[in-house]
C-alpha cells in the first residue's frame, strides 16, 4: 500500500449531510458554495429580490443562512441545499419565517432541517414558525406536527 492510499483510507469521508448555520461574518467565505442555489430559489419564487439584496440582508443579520453540506457517496463533499430565515416581530409575538429553501436529495437532510429551524425559533424567542413552501412538503411536515394555516395565492401584475 502506498503512502497516498494509506492517507486516503485514514481520512475516509462519512456518508452524512449536516445543516450548517453560516454566521454573517463568515458569509463571504461560504458565498460561492451557496450562491447558485440561492439564485435558483429566488428565481423559483419570481425573483422577489436580487441576489445582492439577499446577501446584504444575510450579512446584516436580518436574515439567517443555513447550508446542507456533506456526502452521499463517501467520496466527495457537496452542497445539497440552502435555506434562509428571518425573524418577524408581530404585535403579540415573534415568528421565524423560512423564506427560501432550495435543495436536492431532500431525504438526506429534511429531518435535520426541521429540527434546526425549531431550535432557531427557540433561540430567537419565537412562538411560531412559518414556512413558504411547495405543496410537496406537506406530507413530511405533517409528520413533524406542522399544519397548514393558510395558502398563499399569487398573481403577477403586468
């Protein structure tokens, strides 16, 4: 066995995807990893803001960014998804809102994301979590005790 092969065996990559919070002061270090999925998420939602505006909100601490990162094959690391939250102060309580979520291989990270969002809500003193999501999320979210309060209907004005 060569020295290089021994080093590779010693540093075997675990098949695991973790949810990583990206602090505002470290955003520039992780931006290139997250930017593509953030752009795709904004595009899917009709471009409610520019990617530069989103970055500025995250950098200021008004929005929070998390990245789903790890390995599904034990050979390489990659970004599997991103989500962005914001805390909204309502007259009677605070709520954390998931305003963007984009990813792939959801089965690898959805449980961890659900737990992470609940922990963030507690950390920020929020009474409620509100998620802007596709209808495909409903079956999974129901298993975590989430329910539909209302639907968001949209119409583009030209």
